[in-house]
C-alpha cells in the first residue's frame, strides 16, 4: 500500500470513528442538553471532512489510474 493510500484509509477510519463518537455523545447527553447545539455543529463539520476525504480519494485514484495507463500503455494495436 502506497503512503497516500494508507493516509486516505487512516483518515477515513478516523473520521468515521469521530462521527460515531459524536453521535454517541449526542445520544448520551440528550437533545435538550446545553451541549447539543455544539455537538450538532461538530457532527456537520465532520460530515464535511468525510466528504472532502472522499473527493480527495477519488482525485487520487483518478490521477493514479491515469499515471498507470501512461506508464504502461496497452501493447495491442
């Protein structure tokens, strides 16, 4: 696994773990707690991060695929 792939895997895992933790926090503290608004804001920010990581991963895969094709062109004519 390339270092970039390892980063993307780790970042995805950490973001997913953080999302689950904040959801659990919201459940434990309740919707009417003074922390709920801040927790919901964090949850929204985490979703943005998850979406950004997905875009970064897609971009990385697209570029890696293009570079692979350029380095190893088909030998069939």
